[in-house]
C-alpha cells in the first residue's frame, strides 16, 4: 500500500513540518473484511505518558469517524452482486440471441423456397411463416447503480475528514507526535482498499456499459431490418390471400370503374382494387347491413391510392345521408383540397382498417354526427388538423380510434366538439398545435394507453368548463414534451386533475425513427421495457404486422 504524503498545516513558520497521508488509488483487490481495529504499528505501550493521555481523550472522536467505513464496504459488495446478476442475464440474452439468429435464418431460407415455387406454379401459397421473425433482445446496460456515485464521494469525504483529524490532533499537541505515520497507515487501510474497489468497480461498469451499447446498436439495426423483412412477408402473404379471394372476381384498375362500382354496390358486395392511383370523388348510393356490409379493399402494401378528381374536388370520399356499414381496408386517401375523408349526416357503422390519410391541404379525416371505428390507421402530414369531429350530440355518435397514429399535421392532432370519443393505443405526436383539443365536452371521453408527445401546443387541452368532469377519463398513457405543457384543464376539480396526471406516465418515448414516421419505442427504452414485461403494457400505436 502506497500513500501520498502532504505537509501539515503551517500557519506559524516556527512550527516544524510534519506529514499526513492522503488516500490515492492503488492497485489492490476488493476485500470484504471490516476495518482493522488492532494496530500492529501502534506504539501505545512505549509512547510517553502524555501521548497516551491524548490518545485516550481523542479515541471517541476517532472511533466516531472510522465506524462508518464498514457501510461503504457492504454497499460496494451489494452493487457488485447486482453487477454479477446483470452480467449473467446478459450472457443468457446473448446465447438466446444466437439461437434466434439461427432460427430466423432457417425461416428465411424456407420462405425463399416457397416464394420460388409460387413463381412457377398456378396454385399460390403463403410463405411458411409459422411464427414471426423473432427480434433479438437488447442487452441491459450496467448502472447507473442507485447511490453508487454518492457513496464513492462520501467515502472520499470521510477519508479526508479522517486525515484532517489526524493533522489537527498532532498540530494541537505539538511537539508531541500523537499519531505517527505507521498508526495513520493502519487506520487508513480499509479506506484505501474501498477507494480502489469503488474506482475499479466504476471502470468495470463503464467499460461493460460501452460494450453493451455498441452491441445494442447492432441488435437495433438487425431488428429494424427484421421488421422490414417481417412486413415483406406479411405483405406477400396478404397479396397471396388477395389473389385467392379474387380468383373469380374482377379487379378494379380504372378510376371510372371504381366510381361506377361504388355507386352501384349493394349490401354484401365487395370491391377489390388493384395497385395504383384512382382519381375519383368516391360516393355510394346504397348502404350495407351489419351482417352484409359493403367492403372496399385495396391491394396489400398500401399500394392503392385514392385521390380526388383532378378538377380540384374537395374530398376523395364523402359518406352522408345515413349510409351505414361500409368498410374500407388497405387504402390510402391522399391529397384532398378540403380534406381526405368526410362523414356527415348520420353515417354509421363505418369502419376503416389499415388505411392511411395523408397530404391533404385540409383535415386528414372529418366526421360530424356520425358513428365510425378506425383501427390500425395513420393520419399524417395534412395541412390542417389531423382529425376533426363535431356537429353536436343529437345522434349520440360513438367515435372509436384503436391503434391509430396521428402525426405531423399542420394544426391540432385531434379536435373534437361534443362527441362520444374513445381512444385506445393511439400515438398523437409532432402536430402543429395541441395533441388533443376537446371543445364542449358534453359526452363521455375515454383515452387510454395513448402516447401524446412533442406537439406544439398542449398534450391534452380541454375547454375551460366545469361540466361533465366525471366523464373525462385518461389512463395508462404517456404525455411528454408537449411545448405548451402536457395538460391544460382549466376549471377542472383539482383532485380530478391530480388523478389524471397520476394515472399516466411522463417519460421520454425515444422513438425508433420519427423522421420516417416510425414512432415505435426504441429497443431498451422505458416504453419498450413496459411492452416486454409480464403482463405487457403497450402504450401508443404499433404498425400492424403478421
């Protein structure tokens, strides 16, 4: 053990220089033993009587300082035990990832053989995707272990207090040497030992975490590629299913044929659209029923695009006059002047599945006095609001959004007036104004497991009114980083406001690739961890897959 020695305090030049020892890092193993209380270098029996008396008087103060050192040893051993457990868990993850790599490669090889066969035979078959490609697990970073840095700093401070104490006692009793260098060395043994132990542990934690982060970058890149492959397989299987369904049905490939087909469609009819862009003002003359809806299906992969007529029509699709039970699947509604899709006048039983509403000069989607359900859809990059709901409550229209992304629209993400609204697993992000704006909340509003982040206004903004407070529910969501604030709830009861805040998270969502509209949580983030726990808690939109 090596000690750096520094001079004692020298306020009087006539005082001789004495030496005191300070703790510095040295190479030694991490030991579990307690403070050494027996001092083989202690010359207490041979020291002058005056020195013995001073030591007796000082003993309680010295013991009070040194007694606390054992706490640092115990804490360090506890942290090292956690480090060992984390290392074992990462080793298990690494072995499991290696197995998954092999399984994924085998599945990819099998799928390639099926696809090759499908290209040469009349009877098409789906890829043998017995399970999704299995993503690799991200490794767990080491630390920061709670309290470690504080304990390390406290240990250094305590060692400094001890050496200062030796200095002051010797200085105050000059010319007696109450504590000689050998005695000081023996008392400082556990402090030096644990100082080295903490320094070594921090180095191990830091180097291990750097290695884990580097590994996780590779895992994340692999998983993104895997997600793309999974989506390709899903789209391929969907296209095979589409081919099978239309074997005896004509596929619509012309805009005028689509408009004519929609205008004549009756309950139970299905319209199958091929890939490409259809410039139509889509209208329906008839209605479906609950058991026999009218269904309009686009080609898989969002390759069927519905645009308004080139003459500058306001909307690509309008449903009105009480039309009911019409379903839209795998369609992209794009580029409306006023908006993309509008429901008015009591439309009901309208359902959208896996559709996109984007690039309108106005709203992405509008509904007034109507009832609809939207599942696994994206409403993005529209010039005005993403979604606009309103028209009063006379119809009691229930409007439901499940697994829907509302992102990067010019104004509010969702603007609702007096509607019965239900949102589940939605993501409302990066919109030009508030994420959700509720005006005249005269009916029940339920928002759950929904992510609202990065909007330029408030996360959730409710009109300043005391009415209907007990019908406003927001639970198990995540509101984070909205520029004006996450909540704006004037005239709400303070206890209800506090409950709304406590029922939801406020953590950085850490999106995978927001620029590409991939608002899924990045691997290893808080939301990703919640999704992988048991039971899983999924907050926000996830792109549909197999």
